[in-house]
């Protein structure tokens, strides 16, 4: 959590349903995430997801991050409880039954994708 000095890209995303707001800054190396920092004004789920993504993000490019976000989103929305979460994301399984909270855990991914697209 925090900010990065001399970030290569940044973005802010809002969740109009609950008021969460996430700002992300990244340093890149060859279009891949080298460092990432978040500033989160939101619920504990948004904060947990941002911290989780910060732990996993190093080395991801726009395509890989987009694929991870899509699989994560599909797992959250799946009515089939056996639909697998991406590796290391099963900690968010309890959120699966809380449809109104899906956008909270996906918001850090959306902010990071927006930042990478701004390059």
C-alpha cells in the first residue's frame, strides 16, 4: 500500500455501488509489472484483494493480468461451486456467494489493467 516514486503508469477506479476507490501506480520493465502500489479507500475486501494482487503482480503483463482477472471473475460468478479459482485465489471463495461484493475484489485488477492500458 502507498505510492511509488517515478511510477511508469497509474490509474484510479471507482465502484459506484459501494464507494470503493482504488488508485494504483506501477513501475514496469519491458511492459511487465516490476513494482506495484495501491492506495485503497474502501472495504476490507477491496484492501485484501489489492494486497493479494500486489503480492502476485510482479512479472505480469497486460495480457496475463487480463486473463487472470477474467478467470477470477468467472470463478466468483460461477454458480458451479466446483469451478476453480485461479491459483492462490481460493481465499476469496467465501465471496462467491456475495454477488454484491464481487466488484470489490475485482476493483484492484480493473485499476491495474487500466493503468497498463494507459501506456
